[in-house]
């Protein structure tokens, strides 16, 4: 459906896109994940026709978009700051894409009104058509921006950190609602985020970007289980890097029991350990409970092992107390040469 | 003054001003004049229009533009479409002739060196003459503020300067003494206006300075406008014969087809009617009858001429007013 | 009880009085003086001086020049501001400097430049003369000089605002299918309309009141090439002080009327 080949773009002396390759299938919900400056927004804008790469190709449904200006690409774009037309009502914002169509293909007024009302209902803002953007909350504005982008029946929906400016609860709600909408309408969506929870939770596949390139493009499970390199491993899933030495098929730590690893060269290495990889049990094992906090998901346990502070998962049934001695077992690790 | 503004619509005004030159005669005459002649030409234009209509049956409208003589000459050279120029001194008209706009023998085409009236330079002082200014020598006394326009732009100012020089040459020790005298005189000048009228306004309306070196007509005009109680006219022992000349701008009148009217306009300045009008506006008429009739207003005083005293305007310009001439050397503002 | 960031009451009073004092001294008093001097001898002389043919011609010329210069600068200023604020292109910085140029150059020099270029002795002089076209010392020269000195007003008012507003609304419009013209009409223009109005009014006020540049290119032909400010100078130099103040008062009145129009439009908008 969408294919990107070898895209390059420089800003001043810096390469914002340094040879990006990506291919999306129709109907997919893909997340572009990365730290600030990794090039994910630039890539998104290039797909929309708002940035102009120096080299490489963008193909939509097989057609090269190089000569196609933004207004002809039929992509829906939802901006990070919504970019609603501040002097127009919600209704007029959503109707904009329809009203400016050339006369030949423009729907009639009644038809436009019908479609706008339909979209308002879709984004659960019926009755708000007469309001102005500055009278809406952040979440409401974002939904209007979405409705506006959907009004032109785009082939692809591009979203640039759509929930970035919203508070946590609203984010969660909208996140799932968006995915639901995507499924219902059969869209192809690509959204940019720096929040890995969001990416891993919602997307069919996630493209991890770093320094202007796609480092790994895989399902969330695959990314967590088999990160392509140390960077990806360290980025996802609350992993903490711990030095180790690989010998005889096992990674040996200081203060922790060893764990089996495959396919890693012998010698110094770095292991990425997630809370789920470390099982903590009560008993004398050279570790000590430093903090045990209850949050919405359960107990967050921090233990001290030697000089390290690590997060671990408590064994079922055990209620850890601060200062208590405990024993850590390493269930799994992702290890990369140092 | 017959005026046809009622007929002019805005587009007409716009077109009329930007239109290509018309091939046949017609359209208003433009008289580009020097600064103090405003009142005189306003009256004369009306009289001329009436006379022309009676004579030829045609209606004519005359527009005027006023400003410092040098500046006006410069404007005509740069393209101001004057049909006639009536400037303060022959040198300014020569400058236009040099560019090919006026025939080189222009001064001989009309009587009296093409100067239908003359004037001279007098002093205007405040009522009671508190600083006791009676003579050129008094102008360099300390604490006396002398108002004169800028010789670079104003014709009147150049007459002032040369009159002062002529007096100083006789009374302050030849040319060397004259230079020293002028230097001290210029140090007493607080401000140089661009034209004669500007200086009159500075002196009379804004009350600057103690003495105004003025065209004769300007002095009388200030009298009339501000009430005689405010000023006095002082006649120095010597002054200069100013012959402000007039000329047809050949290139423009031929292109616009207005030569006949333009020449008539200038010739009519010598008529008894116009000469009386000139006298009324305190210009010394050439016509003997008019001069005799107005004897009372024109004091007798010895007058030198530019030709005799300075060897002609070209020489005077070169020595005094051109870049590097005596004015540039002697005028140091702020000192 | 004073809040930490508030100044003392006495200081507030002093500053307010000082501001009012300055405003009255430099703004109100001169305006009042103009009208007072004009009406010193009653309505009669005022009516007479305003109905004088040369005065009427000056009023018409002033209005005509403003009617040409302001729309030209409106279009030019909006175009320049739009290009600078919304796009990157080679020469963008240079354009910004050029826009500031009329402000840093003395108006007299501006006028002189036109004489040097279009005058009979200037670069284009002979070419124009051959075709019998008169630029300086005629309406076109006055209009050009006025356009030059008033050009920055619209652009300078708009550029910071448009830069501040950013490009995202325009980009959104682009993704929705809007071409350049529609983008401008439906998105950019409504966002800048009050600043635009303000810039236009400033431009208009300066166009009507410009003296220096126009004085150089005018030729001062009575009844033909004198704008109202030039006419005021002429009247003053002919000792017709009441008439001079009457015309000056009319000029001030025109300015006040445009300000009132702006206030009304803002209220209605």
C-alpha cells in the first residue's frame, strides 16, 4: 500500500532522514516510535507531501508521489497541535475539505451537512458543530481534527503524536477509541509517538526509528522478544542495561545468577533486563528490598543487588517489605555484545 | 483668474497629468518661477488670461510653481514641463539653456536683457531698529542675527551675497577684506532657508534674527502682511541691481505647441498694464511712466550690476557659488 | 495589602499622570491648536480656504494618491508578508531587508531617487521623453514616491503576526486539498484581518500626510501637483495662516475619520 525506499532529507547540516525503508500493508495500524530527533515526524510529513526529500521514493498504491503535491495526495493528516482553523466553527472545519473540492466533484450543501453530522457522531461530538475551537477541550479538539481529516475519505491516515498534549486518562481513552475507529472504517493508519506503551499496545506493527533510519519494523511481540540491537532493547519495555560476561552459553553477572543465552559471542556483553525477567522471592539471596509500591498495575518492586538497583517482579503470594532480604532469579535476558 | 476645475474629473486629472504630449496647442501654460513672485504672478495670470481672451478669443489657464530659483531651474532640467521660466537670475536660466532646453541667445529675445522688471536688496529690521542696523557694516556686529536664504538654492540669496561683497570691496579693503567680511557675516546667520520666502517667514512669522536681507518686494510684502507697525525698511548705502529674467522654454513649447501663447505671456509683461501691476507688487518696472508714477515707493540708491562688478554671472557663479567657491570656503555652520 | 509584583500606589499614579501628560502635550494639544488656529476668525475664512480651487485640487490629488498607493501596498505587503512568513526561499532575508529600506532612508532621498531614475536627466529619462510620458513632476511620480515610503506599513504589521501564527493551519489546508489561493483566502486571510486593517490605516495615514518625498518629485505646480501637505506649506509661505491651518485641520480630520472607521470595524468584528 505505502512503500518508502531510501528516503533522505537534510536540515541544515543534519540528516533528518538517512535512508529510510518501510512498507505498509493496506489496513495496517502502524506506529512510528523513537526518541526526539529520530526522524519520525519528518518521515510522516514526507509521506503527506509537507516535506521534500532529496533522495528516495514514496510510493502509494504503487504510484510515485514525487510529482504529486500535498493537496492531491488524499492523505488525512492529524497534527500534534490539532491545527484547527481557529476562525471557523467545528462544522466548518470538518466541512472544509469537502467545500473546497472543485465544482465538478463537490457534493451539494445538504450532502456536505449530512456527512459532517455523520462524522460528528462518529467522533462523539454531535451537537458541537456550532462551537469554535477555543471553546473545546484538548481531547475534543483532537477529535475534531480527526473528523476533519476523515471527511475527505483519505486512503491513508497520518497522525503526528495525536495524544501528546492530553492528560493520561484522556490519552488512554482516545487511544483505544482511535484503534476502534481504524478497525471499523478499514483505514490504513500510521501514527507517530514517543510513548512506547501506546505503540506497543495499539499497533499491528511498530517501526523503531533512530538517527533517521528504521532500525526494526516488527510486531510488538517480536520487538520485545527479539530486539534487533542494543538500542532497541534498551528503548523498549523498561529494560535496564546490566554488564555481564558471556561464557559457555550463559551470561554471567555480578550479584545475579547466570542465565542461558544463545547466539551471542563470548566475552563482555550487555544484558537488558526487564522487571518481568527478574523474579524476586523471599529468602536470603544477596538482594534486599529497597522499595515496594502499589500502583494501578500491582506491586512495583525495587531491589538492591550489589551496587545495582533493579526492578523485579515479586513471586505470587509474597508481599515484600522494605529492607527484607530476597533472592533474584533471572528468567530471561536480551544480551548483546558490549 | 479663470479656473476650470469644475470640469476636471478625477480620471481627467490623472490622465491629464500622465498623458503623452498633445500635438497641437492647448492645455494650461506652466510658469516656473522663483520664490517671492507668488502674489505678483497670481494677479498677472488673471490679467493676462483676460487680455488673451479679448485678443484671440481663446481661453488660457496659467499654472505656476514657486520655489528657490536654483531649485526650480534644476527641476526644469529634470523634466518639469515649464513653458516659461521666470527666475531670479540669468545664470539659472543659462543652466537650463546649457542642457538644450532653451536657445542660447534667449536673453536677447526680449527687451532689457529679458528682465521686464528689476529689484534690489534692502534690509528689513524690527520696529525701532533696536540693534541700530543702518549699513552693511552693521551686519557683522556681534550679537546681530542676519537672515538670508541659502545661495546654493535661492537666487535672492546670491543677490544678497554679491551686494554685500560689492559694498565690502569698497569699504572693507578690496576682495581680501570682502572675504573676511562675508565670513563674519555668515557667522551671524542662524539659519539658511531654501528660498527667499522661507527666509521672510523665518524673520517675520517665526521672529528669528534681527535683520532680513530681502528682495525689495519681500520687504514691502512683509510690511503689508504683518502690519506696518512691526518692521522698518532700512536702505543701505549701496545695493545691487537685480534683473530677474524671463524666458520661453523652447523645447517644451515646441513639443506642446504652446509657443504663441507662451511668447505672448512674456511679451505682455512689458505692457503698461503689467508694468503698473509690477510696481504695485513692488517690483521696479522698466516702463518709465510706471516707474515715475511709483517713485515714492522705490528709494533711490546707488546700484551696482553683476556684469560691471563681477564680470557677469558665469564668473560670479564660478568664483563664489560653485563647489569650492567663496561661499563654500566661508560658510562654516556651527562655528 | 499589596501583592509582591505590584508597584506602590503612588508610583502608579505618577506613571499614569506622566503618560497622560505626554499624550496631551504631544498629541492632543497640537491637534487642538490646529483646529483652534483654523477657526480663529470663524467659519467664513475656513469655508473660503477649503473651497479655493487650488485647495480642492490638493484634496483631490491627496485622495487620488492614497486611493492608488494604499491598495498597491496592501497587495504587495500581504504578498511579501505571506512569502516571508510561510515559505523558505533563497533571498528571503534580502526581501526582509528591502522591506525595511523605506523606513531607514530619508523620505527626501527616496524622492530624489525617483528624480534620478525617471527625471529628464535620469536613467530612463530620454526613453520616457521620447514617448512623451511624464513620470516625475506629475501624478505617477507622486504615486511612486508615496508607494515607496508607505510600503513597509502593511508588511511590517503582518510579518510578526503571521510568523507567530505559524504554518500548520496552512499545512492542514494543504492536506485537505486546498491550493495556494484557497489556502490564502480561507485560512490565512481571516487570521490576519485585524492586523491587516491596522496596517492599511497606517499606510493610508502616511500616504495622505507624506511631505518630504512628495515635495521632491512634485514640481509644486499649483492646482496640479500639490498634495494637501504641500498646499499647507504654500499657504503658510504666503502668510495665509488661517487657510494653512484650515487645510491642515482637514488633513487631521481625514486621519481622525479613518481612525474612527477602524474603531467601528473592530467593534463590529
